[in-house]
């Protein structure tokens, strides 16, 4: 025997790279990084949003203002969404829903006519009932070039039932409950209760506001003589 020792050295097998696992791991890392980046971006934008005035919010595609303390409900100040309109303003276009649930664009449907827009909280209240009946009576004397719309947050079902029960057929009742488009554009939406505050607008044949009056309290009736005078002046 020779004096040399034979060493049986076993070689470890070389570990092969699983490329499919590596690819999935890389994708996972990228997804996590993208998620973290989105959180950081959202957080920054959220911080900026918190710095904006509370009086501004986005409703649909229209930037509207919010004002507290213009009207009370059961003695509690409410938030009004939208700016007050004044004579000389261009009347904002809006969409509402008729008693048949079809969409109506009053300013387009009655273009070239004098338009009365009466916003009321609900036809099922005594003051709104009285006001709508009064405008229905006046409509017979104003002639075909004047169209009166009464808007509320009542569902079309309720408006149709009310009109049928009262025999009101010379004014058009429209619901703002579906789109809530009229209220913010005309400064009438009560945010907390999702009702309309009482107001009356007269729109001239050129599409501009010639009369605008917001009632100080929900139970106040409009100044009918002033409304009718503005209508006659616009004919």
C-alpha cells in the first residue's frame, strides 16, 4: 500500500436557477413598490384636499359652494349647497324628472318663453300646497308664453299623485330627487335634509334671470305680486 491517502471528496451539485420563480419574484417586488408609491401619492393629495376650504366640494361636474346659517330646519341651521342667483345672471341649465320619470330640460323645452321656476320643500306640506295651487290659478291669466315649473325633491310618484288629487294641471311639477341638479345650480339644496329651500325665479325670454327671491324661512310664501310683475314686464 502506498503512503498516500485517497480522499473521497463528493462534489455538491450546482444549484440551478429557476428563472420562472425569479421572474415572479421580480414582478411581486414591482407590484409592492407600485402600491407603496400609490399610497404616498394618495396621501399627499389627501393632505392637500384637507387644506381646501370646507365650503367647496364637487357635486357631479360642477364646483359648488356650501353656506351654513341661511335657513333653519326645526330651529337648526342648515347647509345650503350652491350660490344665490341674481337678476342679470344667465340662468343655469339643468335636468329634472317629470311625473313619468322622463328627463326634462326646462330651459330648453320652454326656450323663447318666460319661465317661472318655483322651488318648494315638498308638495305634501300646507305652504307648498297653497303656493302651487296659487301658481296654477295664475297660469290661466298669464297666457301661453309663460311656463311655470314647480320643483321639489318629492319622487315623481308622489308628485303625480298630488297633482291628480288636487286637480293642478296648468303648472308642470318636476322632481329633483334623481339628479339633484337644479338645487345646487340655483342655490336651493339643503344638504342635511336633501330638500329644496323655497325660492322663486323668473327667467326672461333671453334666458337670463330677471327675478330671484329666496324665502327667509321654509314656511314663508313667495311675494306673488312681485313675481307676476316681473313676468309681465318680461313679456
